[in-house]
């Protein structure tokens, strides 16, 4: 894929470009929870191992003469066994280079939460097998409550939290821990939408009256637009349903561009309701 093929668009005075760390495989049962297979397979086909191919969409934002990166994919630090299971591609830095951006130029990095497939390229292992910051001139942002949860290494989800993705940045002072909703910089703010995790944050982009939202795993793909199609990975499924409704109440009438974290085919779309009131995606 050439740089020209990467989805890109204006949002007011901002320029947004979708880049990817590549597709990877997730268990379809995990992605669709209690939804019966005869229903979800109308939307996507699983392979012989009941896996589906998912995206790792990140967003490069050119805003106010600054370069902002939302999410950093899986990275290249997974143990070999896990990298093989997920078929991780580790291509995010190559994608940045393809659109003319060096990693040293990124000034702001925002992680919606700290699961390994959202913050893996926060850091990398150098030739001395030491972990160092991938974006040395950036300030990183995530929620304090998200980090605190990850440090507990609970049986339910400890496999999702890899401390080398964030602890070195916290020790160095490069990562700032946020306490709730707030502005990261003019036109870019974060809002907590619990459900997938307690402190997962959406990233809101606002320029000249136009808005976009990286909603992350609250609505991971266009396959999950029905409020009850909740992932088995969600720690608080009833809150996922409640907060999807909350999101739709604002995003649909205000015509927000919704950015999907794991939808490789449809990374962004506008949301509308049909005559029966069901939400559907209208590709941007």
C-alpha cells in the first residue's frame, strides 16, 4: 500500500490519516461474546480455527503544526509464541515512514487504554535488548485508573497488560497519567467511556465545528454497532451497552466521524439510524 492509499481526510483545520500496525487474529467467540454464531457470521467469516482478522487502526493527526498519534498497535515485543498466535505484523513504524513521518517527529501520543494491542509501539527493544521510548520527543497520555488496574495483574485480564509498554515511560516522566475527562491540547480531548475497561478513554477531535471520535473498544468494529453485541473481553458488559447508547445520543445528531479501532475494512464512518431505529455506518 502506498502513502496515497492510506485513508486520509480533513477535519476542519486538522488532517487525519489512518495508519495500521497490520491485521491480527482474534477468537470470534471473544469478539462477539454471547451473540450466536449464525448471527455474527452473516457479517464476518471466521477461519477453521474460529478466528477473525481484525485491524489495529491508529490515527496520525496533523493539528496546530503538531503531530499527534492516537494508539500505537501491537508493537514488536510480544513473546514469539504470542506473536505467532496473533500473526502480529509490527508494521506501524513503516506506515509512519510511508506517509513521511519519522518517529522522532511525533509530539503527542494518546492511548485509549493499555491493552497490548493498543500501546505496543509505545516502546521497543533496542539492539541491547533494552526497552526504550519509540517516540522520544512525545508526551504520552493515558488514564491513571487504567494504569493502576494494569499493575494489579488480575487473573481475568493480566494477559492484556504488558508493563514494558508503559512503565518505563512513567518512570522517565514521559507518560502523563490523567484523572478523568479533559483537554490534552486545543481541539483534542479525552472522555471516559467505561465498559471494556473501567477507565477506557475515547479521544475527541474538534476543529472548526467538525468532530471526530476514536471510540476504541467501546465499539471496536462496524460489526458491533448493535448496543447488545458486546465482546467477551469487556469487563463491564452492561456498562458497554449503557455507554454505547450515551455515545449514540451525541455522535449521531451532531454528525461525529466515528473511528473504529479494529475494523480493517471500515476504519471510519458516520453513524445514522434506519427506519427501525437501528444504528448503521455510512462510510466516510
